[in-house]
């Protein structure tokens, strides 16, 4: 820790106070101002819907689309994003669209929403397909970002068998498509493949400590087999693959009902309810802001590195510190309530990002403080519009 980085107690007493106003990498054309991105989820102008006193809502058609970079047809990729209407997927779509590519989103809207990509519907570079990845899908594409999978415990435990099918059959279908079209394939795997880790921080070489029959197994083991499938297609069928192991990520467009720590605390604070912590609150987590993750995913897709790569923030805080910080930022006068610990909930989770630094020249740039502020603003906007 350097002198300019005093020890921090909470996410709002940050070590890194630098305000990030540009994201991306000019070398691959993903660089863009934060203002351009913010306009998509925190628009300065009026909302595209009006809530009337009689309980109805009027949606206005958009006349112009957000500007995108001009790319010659020879450089323009045709990119399939499965799960592109979800939280991570929609931000990835925004950036790929900005870069000037053609983007096809495939989603069954289980946890995602059309509203997350609404600003692109009708754009000549954009297509939205309602489809379940468990069923085969044929299309000509040059890159596949395979995200489709419920990602939060309440969602993936809602129908565990379907979660396993989505991970296994969905990944087989998308790898089959990559094989047929010779598309580059990127799997969004997860830090959950490390389970309740006995090694800290977790390196990509760590094989994990996963309970194969617990309530989280449908997701954890589903992603582990998705990784196995990915490398089987690489060895057996020469598919060009990338695997991102994503650690906790937060930001605007997170589902308010996803039961994840950040969205739970923000929703409870906005509603004036006690903030609930499972366990004693001493368990630590590290959270990365969504735009850092999107930078990492696009870099990984565009670099020639095929081994799994951790993408996450290394700044650790206890859950209790997060709760206090969010409570203060929302200015809610509510207590913190401790509940029994959830089964198989890891006590510690922190990525080792040496690989990402070395092979992608990537590391998180956003402070948790800056990310939290935007996320709280977005949740407040949703609440004000009556959307949550
Ligand atoms: N957000 C995180 O912190 C995090 C952490 C680790 C890994 N990931 C991974 O990133 C990816 C995206 O996560 P997210 O946070 O955006 O979750 P999300 O739930 O917001 O998005 C998932 C998307 O996939 C769609 N989907 C689910 N099942 C589908 C199916 N059978 N067919 C078609 N579409 C389907 C959903 O409707 C949704 O739009 C997931 O693969 C997840 O495992 C996310």
C-alpha cells in the first residue's frame, strides 16, 4: 500500500479516489466516455415513459439511436451475445454497439429484460431474438459471448434442474455453433467454480472446493462442466475459446430481486427496511464495477490467450462494512439485522488477477465508491419511476 492509499475502513472511505471518466482500450476501439455510457442508464433527458394518474403508463418511441462508431464492413464483427438482455450482457451489448459491431442478442428473458436493451431495438446493427439456449440455434456469427445463465442464488435455485440444463445443454449448443461457424467463443464462468476456497486469494490454477450436492451445486457444477465442455471443444474440434472467471460484479440494471448483497442493501435502504446480513457480517467480499468487467471481457475476446482468466476487484471489504456504507450513502436511518448464515456461503473470496494483468493488461479502475454512487442513483431512478 502506498502513501497515497491510506488504509480504508469502508468502501466509502476509498483508497482509490480517482474519478474514472473514460473506459475501454483505444487499441481495440472499446474506449468511450463514461458520459456516453451513463446516458443509456441514467439519461439526462426525460424518460421514455410517462406514468399517468389513472394508473397507466405510456411508452414513447425513440426517434434517434445513441451514436456508434463507424467501422468498415471488413472490420465489423457479427457478434452473438447470449443472455444479452441481462445485467452484464446489456452493458456488454452497449459497448459492442458503440464499437460499431453488429450484435445479435439471444435471451429467454428469465432474469433479463427487453428494457435493458430497449435503446437499441430497431437499430440497423442490432437484433433481439427470444430463444432458450437449451434448444439449438443456427446463425452465422464471428464471435460468441456466451452469458446466458441465471447468476444469482434465488434465480438459479428457483429451478435447479433447468439451471444445470442451461449450463450444460446451452453451452453444448453454443460451442456447436462456434464449431460450425468457426466463431471465437467466450464463456462467462464464475468465481463459484472455486467453491468455498481453501486458497486465498484464488489463482486460476486452484481447482476449487465445491460441494457437488449442495443447493449451489446446480450453478457451481454447471459452470465447471461448462468449462470442461469449452476445453473439450478446443482440444477435439479446434474451437477458438476464451474463459472468463467473473467475481462479484455490481452496477445499474442489476435485478432488484436477485438477492445479491449490493442490490439487497440498496433496496432495503431505499424502502427504509433493516439491512439484513446472513452470518455475523465478518465474511469478506470484493466487488468490481460493471464497466471494468466489460473492459476485461472485450480484451479477453480480442487477445490470443485461451486459459481461464479471473476478472474481479481485489479490494476486500466485510459485508458489514458494505451495509454501513450503503446505508449512509442512501441516508437511511435503518438498523442492520443479522440472520443465520446461508448454507455453503463462502467466508472469503478474492481474485488473484496476475494473469489478467499480464496477458490482457487489465485491472479494475473504478473505485467501489464511484460504482456504488452510480448504482444507487440508478436504483433511485427506478424507484422514482415506479419500476421497482
Ligand atoms: N453478475 C455477477 O456478479 C457474475 C459473477 C460471476 C459470473 N457471472 C456470469 O455472467 C453471466 C451474466 O450474469 P448476470 O449477472 O448478467 O445475470 P443475469 O441473470 O442478469 O443475466 C443472465 C441472462 O441470461 C438469460 N438466460 C437465462 N437462462 C437462459 C436460457 N436458458 N436461455 C436464454 N437466455 C437465458 C436471462 O434472461 C438473462 O438475461 C452469467 O453467465 C453469470 O454466470 C456473473
